[in-house]
């Protein structure tokens, strides 16, 4: 347990938050405006709906699945923990690729499971054959895949996912937190398999990181098995209410996603001009390497922008990651980047 460390976040007070892959769009005033009359009827003195039944019906319609194929969490972080707790015991092996989301390793340490990390190949490519070999040779109980991957933005192609499923026998959790930024998802494959789980989040494209809401999609039997390990009332009444209201504004979310991708391309161009090496990100963030990445991070912080350093990623140079700012802050960020002396 001595290796376990609490999650840390840098001080972003007074800065534009580009360090946590959040949406820059503040949609709460719109949701509040359209729900004001109903909001007053919410009874916060009562426990929320145990299974969030009303929201589950509406979200099932959006995903085109059965309500019984959905499970909700207090953010997808809770669902990651739930999956790992249900499928792993002490000393069991869990395999994932690296670099990836830090909570996989954190949970493995907490559960005293053995974590095997298969490092990416050159150009940030996920090592599919390496993952298959590691899972089979170690008799892994769980394989965790993140696509698009955080922090690289790498995408696992469908042919590679098929290869993984045909060549392994363990449970596979597919973390699709950034799926809304690409035209590819694994929902159909997940629902046709008795050993796959897909995780989604409303913290990224949907701009609801503060509400903490995640979704697991899987076959009915798997969802029921996971639900046995779920804390009661884990999604609070306000989160249920506002997520349900947000689902009435899908065209707005889709427009915001497209704007983020357009703005990402402009930032990528500016970073390339600065001499940065860019990971081929398919998400709402950019991972880049530069010999003086610490200086870039510090200079941007002084100019009002907080990004996240990944100094442990040192090839070919130290790395940093930034997400996409609001349209109103985009020009200031590009100007700040162009003002950094090489």
C-alpha cells in the first residue's frame, strides 16, 4: 500500500484549464434556463432514484440499447474501479498499454493485483501483438484498452480490436471516454460479446465533468454482475436531473465537438511551427514533445494557461498535454505559443 498515491492536480486558479481534457463550453446556464420550473420540485432531502430509472430509459434511447445493458457511475472513474474490483483478486494479472490513464495502475495497486504494462511502439502506436502476448502468457484476468487513448490520443482500429478478441480469452474493458470525438465506437462488438465492457463519460464532449457521470455498456448478464458491486445511490439526484436535461441538446454538443476539432487543428499547426513533435491525437487534446517542454509549460502558465507536463515520457523529448480552449481564448493561446522564444 505504500506505493499508493492520491490523485494530484496543479493549481489552476486564475488560469484557463487546459490540463484535464475538459470541455471548454459552459452549458449549465442553458440547461438551467430550460429546467428552472422543474428544478424547484427536486427533493434533495430524499435519496435519488436507486437505479436512475428515468435517466436510464432516456439514455438507452440515445445509445439505442436496452436499459438493462447500461450501468451508471459517479464518473467513469467509479466504473473503472467497479470493473477491476469485480474481476480481479489479489495477485491476479491485469494487462494494459502504456502510457495510458493513471487510474488503471492506481486501482491495480489498491487491489494488490499484478499490473503488466505493454509500452507503445514508435510514433505512439499501441502494440496490439504485445498486448495479446502479455495477456495470454500471464493468464491475465482483465485486459484494459483505452481508445482514443489518454494521453496520446491513439486509436485502436477495428481490425486490431477483432484480432485482440479472437486471440485472447480474458475479460476486456474498453475505456471509450473520448469516443465522441471520433467516428468509431465498439458498442456493437461489446454487445455481441460475453467478455467485453465499454465505458463512456459525460466529462469530456458533454462538458459535465463537475456532475461526475459515467456509463458502462455491456450484455445484460455482465451489467447485472457489475451492479452487485455498485454502491447504492451512487449517482446523485442533481446529476440525474441535469444529465437527462442535457440529452435534449445533443445538436449543440455535436456542434461544440466539431468546433473543438477545428480549433485543435489550429493549435497543432502552431505547435509544429514551434518545433514540437506531435502525437497523432484523435481526441480533444494534444500530446506534444519538445526539448524545452518545461519552459513552454511555464511560459504558458505565466500567460494564463495551465497545461499538464508528462516529463516521464522522455522520447524523443519530454512531453506535455493540452486540451482545447473556448473559441474566445483560442487566439490568446496561439499568440502565447507564438511568443515563446525557441
